[in-house]
C-alpha cells in the first residue's frame, strides 16, 4: 500500500493513449491495492466532457482491455475519476484548473501531492509546464509535484536543449519524469538482475569475452494512420534516440554502487558520455537507412511507404535504420554495437543478442565463426525471456557439434502476473522512483551522438536511401556494417525457443 495521497492529472485525457494504456494501468494498480486510500484521477483536455461522460468512456476502455482480468472493481474505481475542459494555451484556464484542484483536495482531504502527465502532442511540452508554473502548480510547499513527459524529447539537439532550458527554468530535474515505456518492460529491467546477481555473467561482460552486441526492434506493421507524424520523424528519432539507446545503457553500464535511482542513472549517463563521436564523413560507413516498398505478403499486396496516406511521394524519411558504434571505455573498448529498427519487417520482436567470442581454436569442426560463438539472447517482446545458445556433441561417432538452447520464458511463471510496462512506470511516478526514466543529461548526450547522422541524411542528397520489400529484414546493405563478410544479423522469430525447428512470423 502506498499512502501518499495525491491527484493524478492527465492532460490529453480524451486521447488514445489515456484510453488504451494509462487508465487501464491505473486501474490495475487499484485492483492490486497499490494506490493510496485517497486519490483522484483528473482528466484534462479540450473536449467538452462532463465527469459522467469521462467515466463512461474510461469504463469502456477498462471493460474492453485484454490486459485486465479482474474487472469487478471498475465501478468503485470510476468514482475517483473527474474531468475538466480547458484550452492548453489559455492562461485563464490554468487558474480554473488550480481552483478545481484545490476544491478536490479540500473535499477528499488530499494534500498538494500532484502528478501532471502530458499525454499530448510534443508541441505542448513547451506550453503546459509554463502555464502550470505561472499559477504556482510547480511549487512544493504543500506537497510534491511531478511532471511526466512522453517521448520524443525534442526533435534534434537544438530543440532538446531549448526544451531542457525551458523546463528547468520552472521545474527541478527531480520533478521531471521522461517516460519511455520500453524501460517498463519486465525483461528490460531483468537485464540488471541477469548481470549483477549471477556470478557466471558479470566476469564475462566485457571486451575480453564479448565479440559484439546486437539490439533489434522490429515491427511487422507499417505506419498505419500516423503518416503525418511519422514522415517528420523517421525510424532513427522514433526508436533509436530513446528506446534502444536506453536499452544499450542498461546492457553496458558499470555496476552501480546501490539500487538507488541516482546511482543507476549516473552509470547510464557515463555510458552515453563514452559513445564514440561520429564525424559526418564517417556516416556512410556506420549508418544505413532504408524505406519499405510495395510487396506481396501472404498473397496480399502491401503498399510501399510512399503510397501510404499523408506521405509525400518523394519522401526520404527512413522506415529502417541500422547503425554501428563503439563505447570508448575500459570495459567495452573495441567491441562493436549494432542497432537496427524498422517498419514492415517479417515479425514484431525486440531483443538483445550478446555474441561471445569463439574459442581460441576450432578443436571441433564448425562451419563459421557465427556458429562457433555462444549467444545470450535477452528477449524483450514478445515471448519474453532469455536463451543461452551453447554447443554440445551430436550423438553418434565422432565429435560433431550442434547448438542447443538453454531457455527461460516469463510465460512459464504461470503463478505470477507480469505487470504491463505503463503499470510499472505509473506506479514508479507515484512512488517517486525515477530509476527507469531518462534524465536530462542522457537525452542531450543521445542527441549529440546521433546529430551527425541526422545532419548527413538530411543535408547530403548523395546519401543512399535503400528500398526494401515489405516483409523482409531491411536492405541487404545493412550487412555491410559488419567487419567480417561471414557475419550477418541474427534473424529472430516471434517464438524465442525452438526457432531451429520452426519460425513463427
């Protein structure tokens, strides 16, 4: 039980994210008795809704959620929901918001503890926090105040710095929570436990034993109805700048001195500060971009990116991005990291693959270096779990070697419920635990690292944009990022285990 009574205010409360993720996550916390005895969820948006209208909409989202099994407490939970209509750019509306918050606090005996969740377009990140501060809703005299921001955290380095300066003018760093739902996934957090609680891994987790590391985030869908948004963003900004670099930070950080949020976040920041800078003239060697083109998948014709709704016919926005980079510190010096992400790939999967170095010489026959390396696969989604690939002797005469899998899947923990990503992160915002939230320094360092790639892709018309048929693993040129011509990417199946027997796409 958390006894910090508070009001959870959601801007953009009539939007899709609130219906699909935020309210179901808060309801799940309520069912598990993880919310205080007294709390209010206040929705705020432009739509002219009454309290009853808002409750009915959210009731439908709870009842229709596949992630919620116990829906018996929905009616009691909905009594905690209230709504206020406002125009985000109208200063007077924030005066009314403050008065309404004070009214709710007085009625339900709740102190000034307040969370402001910005489930809004990024353009409003520069608007809402300023107006909140103008009426004193950032002040902590009567209780804590927290500001939750969804990605993207800026469009480039310059806009990220401007947003940082604007927010830190009125809000303290410890009040700002930059939410990245990837970091709320159980398997991502398990990276820390895998590394630091098992004596067999940490001694090997360095340049002496690891050959290279891959991080893949693949989606089998296209851009759906997000054409206008996606065409201005692209894969590098949408996935690599936030989600995947944060995962890299957890994989490669040094052991923290404690599990305190500041200690963990300090180590992640050190990783970002150690990323080897790229020069624009090196971008062609270290980064590949692609865009999906029309193809036939399961006897159905799939549109190419430029044929999608709200996409410019000559668009050069990448739907696939792959980069190679190095972390220049004592642990990782010389170990290449590879990241790729893309739309319209064969399957939806996010995973980390640790490729260990081969044995010093081939005592037993192996076909190639790829086959001779042990692999540790950390599957983030779907079929969440871990898999260690090792070699064993094939039964019979001689010493033929075959690879087998030692695996664990979270689905095997049938007696334990796996919380959703937003459920974990929203609970952390209530508890004041910012371990899994991006800090200002991390965001700025990530943009610094990616800026040469973004500038080269944007300003150099000679940089190739490779087409790849929808339903394939991206442009073949992404293989050129590897130093060894016998190396290639690990091609995952939707199923983590038994992928040598069948591959579900």
